[in-house]
């Protein structure tokens, strides 16, 4: 069984500073994918970044980067140069491996509410 | 390109009533799924489908039915609504094959209140 843990219910960061949102996961499968989604107050789910378990490099997408530490089973999201518009709920999620035959489910963590202060 | 469209956006039901949440996607995605979001619990998978005529249960399927008669549509039926089904419901879709990086595209969500 998979499990995603986000231990920070809420985080504050000053505008223009960097912030790290923590995510740890638990799986016995060697093949998996890790995702981060952003949910602003308007409610939609916005995909931010993806990391595959076999990817050698940490994923980056603009101001977002994923600090992937496989041995520690952590996949922390780093947001550089925070902006007021980054204030939102952030979810870490893991995808079951295709080989399991159970297709494309994502298992989500409970989320971290990020507030960017002016 | 509309992506994933959910209707209705808001619905209030009385206990025992039934209703259907509609979901349609125009991206030719094989995989479609329904999640519910409750405070402090993230998103939990209700049902999913890997193609027309194929559905399966997720983590929290009780009280919900689904069907997949076409690639585009994946309705979620509440058979007899209960207050515990008060939640925000998300439909999501993705390609099923190829790269494991296929990203789930979400609809805007449907807020359901059961009195």
C-alpha cells in the first residue's frame, strides 16, 4: 500500500524568499511517479511538477523544483522567489506503477497551506 | 479545448435523494477518475476507468456508482445521498499508456452538500 505524508499543515514565507514544502512517501515498488499540484482558493487543481523514480536529475519547472531524495523517500517541493500568487494549498501525490495493473491512480497527501506574506 | 468539464458546480441534496455528477473530457483520454476532497484528508479516489466499458473501485467507492459508455463521459451516481457524502468532487483524466508521467487533468470540481 502507498502512503504520502505532508507534515506541514501550514507554512508562511516572505515574498521573494524561497520555501520548501515537505513530502515523504512509502512504497515497496521500484517504479513510481511523484507529482505536486497547487490548489488556489478558487478550487481548481493545477499540475506543477513531476518526478519519476528512475529519473537521475531533480525535476525543475520554472520557479518550482523537486528535491528528490530516493533513499530517504522524500520529494520536497522548492518554490524560489515566492510571489503573492503562490498562496495556495499544495498537494504531493504518488502514482501507482503501471506494472501493478491498476492503471493511473494518484494517492494524495493531506496538503500544505502556503501563505506568502507581502 | 474545454479539457475536463464537470456539472453541476454546486448541488444541495436531501438525505436519501439520488443524483448524478457529470464529467466529460475532450482530450481523448483513456483514463478517467473521480476523487472526493474533504478537509484535512487530501483527495481520495472513488472510482476509475481505463476505457469505455471498464470501471473499477478506488479507495472510497461505497455509495457511488459509475459507468463508462463512451470515451468522453464518466458520470458519478450517488444512489441514496447521506450527509457523509458532503464533499467537493473532482473528475480527472489522463492518457493511460506510454509515459508514467502522464499528468492527470482535473475538472473545476463540484461542491455537494447533503442535508
